[in-house]
């Protein structure tokens, strides 16, 4: 029973699983193989089924029923197919294509050359690999969008939560050791001399471009933006509001071909060239020099946080107030610094706490605060102090201790039922063809009844 229950919950967040398995597929370069099923004009490859099974096994699932994994994929593909026909779901093909190019370039930046990367991922050409990334992102976007549209009104009452618990309490898994953590995080501030050094370097690069060097070549040489450097700093089809405000304000105030003076953003310092502007969409190139702090700048940030820690321990300031006033982490500063867990609650499985933080917490108890330590956040060096708010030993799930967790499980189940109902309503009018190798499968939905067998 418990395996079926876990599968139900996985279906409730199916796009996360789907995204994971197709990324594994991309890594192995398995693109040309047998067709397992066709849904409308969407295709499920045989490798898709194998990769979903492998991914689930890596996540600890014991189920090995190939038919069940195929049915999950058919469900997902039907949602993608319906999403593309839904006029209320915005067509993001241009953005997805540009995003795929950026991901390709980011991957390329991790290899000495394109040939080495393509060999590692088992693709024949860059065009083939870009198409694979674009297909993955397209399916992910449309699948998530339709899933949200179908389940947007899903809700559960307290009575439904209780009923769900009473029905499944004997099968619910034991909760592992958990911990609740709060943090105050700051990005080390650059000295004025360091800022001036970066700005002057960008000014020199701009002068070289104006003297005849191409923006593209200078971006490939100097830009520290992994997503665009290999592509000459180019981002295409940028929608207004997509980039950080300082970047967008500078770009949209330029004439086509014009290059900005150095611009500061949360990522560092840029010079930007507007390539094309059409309505609310534009193309731009940029060269980024990251605001990477020096050892001395990191030490200064640590001293600041250690001083805050002393104030908190001495009772002169609460951790909540300090997080609100001083933390640079927008995700947690307005919530007393609480770090969200995988399920959205403040509880985190001890074994999933990142290694850097786990090391700093060694030997500490509830209420203790670490000294300031260096970490990384959003690919930027950061300094943190972390407080242990609560320690929750391993236990069996109960309504008294885990109401929010049980509520989310019940909500996922209801969402899954809504998706199943939607899928069943589309079966009579959707072309479905399932390969004969799956003739022995007993599907939950009437796929076989509606399908045209090969």
C-alpha cells in the first residue's frame, strides 16, 4: 500500500519527477530510439520509460512496474498536448529557445571546447543538443502550466485532512530526524577600491570596443557570465521585466548599437550593448565582471555577523529582528530567517542539510547559533550565521505533530484526482497509440480502449 501511496504523491508533483528524468536522459544523450506511445502529436520514447524507472530507483522507489511508469509519462504528455492548445497558457517558445541556448552555453563553459562537451553528453552536433534541451524545457513549461490550470482550485478542509490521515495512517512512513534552522546571510561588501578596479576594467574594455574590437570577442574573453560569454554575451528575445532592474533600465535607455557605461547589479558590474528593441522585447549583449569578494572583504563580513551574534546572545536583539534588518537573503529575512524545507515547511531532514552548514552545526543544540562562516548562495560567496530553532527526533506521523505535512499529502492526492478526471475526459477525443510491447499492461485509465494499436 505504501508504494502506491508514494506513487500517488509523486503524481501530485509529477513535473518535478518528469524534469529530473529528462535531465538524466539529456546527460546520456539518448534521443533516437523506439517509440513507446503517441498522444496527439506528442511522443513518448522507449528511453523515456527506462530513464523514469532509473531516476525513481535513484530516489529510493521500490516499484519496477514498467507499465506504471509508461502510464505516468502518457498522463504527462497528454497534459503537455492539451496545454499547447490552451489559449490561456502563454506561448513561451521564443523565451524557451533563448533559455535553451543560454543553458547550452553555460554547459559549454564547463568544457575546454564544444567537441569535448558533445562527446561527454553523447550528442553528434550542437544543434542536436540544443534541440534536446529546448524539448525538455518546452515539455516542462507546458506540463507545469496545464497542471496548475487543472488544479488551481484544489483545496482540502480540516475534515478531509483528518479523513485522509485515518485512512492512510498505518501506511504513512516514519519521519526521519529533522531540524528547523534560521539564518542571517550577507554578501560581503566590496571596498570602494575594489569597485573602482572593476569599473575601470570595464571602461577599458569599452574603449577597446570603440577602438575596433568586437563586443562579441571581448565578451568571450572577459565576461564572467557562464550563460552568455561563449555566445558573445548575447541574450535574445528578452521580455521586459525578465532581467534584474539595473540591467534592464540601462539596456532600454540605449539606442541600438550603443554601449552603456558600467552598471552595478546584484551579480556584479556590466557594460551592456542594446542590439535590437521591438516593443517590449529586446536583444542585448553584456560583459559581466562578478563582484567576487577578497579574503579581507569576507573577514569584514564575518566580523559584522559575529557582532550581531553577540548582540543576539546577550539579549539586546532578537534573531528575528536581526534577520529582518541585516540579512541579504530575501527568501528568509521576512520570515524570521527560517530556512524552508523541501515540502515548504520549516522542517528539514538532518541528512539533507548542506554539508557546509552541517559541519558548522556539529555539537550544537537547540537555541545555539553558529559563529560566522563562509558559504555560497546563488553562485555568490556569502557569509552566514545559523540558529538551531528546533530539533525533531524521528517519529511516526501524527495529526498533532505533523498536521501541515498531512494536509499537503491530502492536497496532493486531491490534485492527482483532479488531473486523472481531466485526463479521462480527454481520452475519447485524443489520438493515442501505444506500442504492442505494452499489450499485457493493465492501465488505470482506458488508454487501451481508446488507443489505436500498432
